C-alpha cells in the first residue's frame, strides 16, 4: 500500500512538474518580427534578446507584395513588420495596423522632423509608422562610356545606348520612370497616361540589356553596362567600388521611398513590440544598423556622428530632397494596380 502511495505521489509530482514547465514556456515573452531580407543587422536581434529577455521570432520576405500576401494569409501572427510606403498605406487603409504610442518611447525623438513629414504622405497623423530607412531611385552611369553628363531620365529612352541599359525588374519602378519622363505624377491613376508610359517602355526594350533587381549594382561595378536604374543605397555602394561610376537623381524628379515599421492590429504583446521599435531608434543600435544596411537613415543622432565624408555624400545622405517633383509613391487603388499589372505583363511578354 505504501509502495502504491509512493508511486502515485511520484506520478503526481512528475505531472505537476510537466505542467509547471509548460506554464513557464507559455509565459515566455516573445514577438514575431517580419522584415525584408538583409535589411537589419542580425546582431541587433540577439542584443535585444539579451538586454530585454524578450525572444524575437524573425521572418523575411523578398518584396512588399510577398510580405503582404504572407501577412494577410494569417498563418503566422506578426507583431511588428517593416515594409514600403505604399504598402504601409494599404495596410492602414484596410485597418490592419494599430497606433504606436510614440510618447512612451525614449529614443523615437532621434528621428528627424523631415522624415516624419515624408511619412505624412501615407500616415497623415504620424500615429502608425516609425520611419526606418529612406532614399531615392536614380541612375548610376559609367562616366567613361556615356556621351556626356547625365541629368535626365530621357537618356533611357533616346536610343543612344542600345543594349547598354539595366532596368529595375519592377512594375512600379519602371512605370515611375516612364511617367516622370513624360511629365506626369508617378502616382498617376489616369489610364491614358499609364498606357502612354507603357508605350515608352515598349519602345525602349531594344536598348535594355536586362531587367534586374539587386544585380544592377554588381553588373555596374563589373563594367557590364553603361547605365542602370538603381536605389540610392546600392548606387552609393556601386560608386564606392568603381571610381568610373556616378549616381544622379534626374531633373524631372524621382521616387522618394520610405520604409517604416508598424505594429499589427493583432499584436498581443504591445509593450514588448514597443520596446523593440524603440530599441531600433537607440543611437548605438541605429548606427550598427546603418553600417550594415547602408541606406539613408532618418536617425539624426546617427547622422550627427558620421564621418564628414559620409555625412556630405549626397548619394547616401541627400540633403536637398524636397517633395514636389520628387514624390512618395502612395498609389494603392485596386483598379489602377490591376491595370498596371496587366500593362507590365504585356510589356515583359513582348
């Protein structure tokens, strides 16, 4: 009898231990973070975990569209995510985000006023989006191969550089360039203007060596093309690795892109998510991140402590970019996006 009692007691203790262990695991603080690939210094995630005890589950996507599709599928509950201006606007308009209490954050003050103004184009009250990185879309060209100084998008369409041009393999970027060349807004939803832009891109195709994404930088560094459409961060790296290259923002204006962090409507651990966002704004963390990603940072504490050669480099730290002829892309009208998709498919099929 005593033996049976001991056995029952042992079973009870074991079961209690299992239950307690299970409770310990469920009480562990964690957040699930969704971002683009190669868009954060990995050590930052480890440091956040070490400093706060909050575990970070980290997911990546290649494009805003891929990120949106995976996010809205609902298979994984994301707490915070980073994506691009137009996609942030779409998520906000669809009620998928919740407001961030910036007043409770110690380091969000490091983000400069100029960058909060940029985000107002898609977050009018500055309540949903924390600016992360920003930049421009421009041209990188080989000074030894062009026929003269480059200052206009028209160089992509004048027929002088047959099979020497690298375009971005992106419907949004391609139509941005064509629309700006024609003197239209890059946010145009006018069907006639969009079809005119498509005709310009179709006429350009014999001059296009390839439609690429990140590879534009590497191909230009290697000297395999004369002109490439490129994001400013990659343009800076390309110029740093090939002294013959120059980056320029065309006179017709360009896309000022802004990527930002948001908190999802379904985020359960708001306090932990807020700590993570604030952590990203801390000067030492933001500096570490900038040195890895090397895109323009909105963190003025970081900017103030950069070497003069970087601080004064207009490619990586453009000082005179104002909104006007330069625009943030906020086009999310479903009918317009459907039309753009069809026009892009027709363009690529020709």
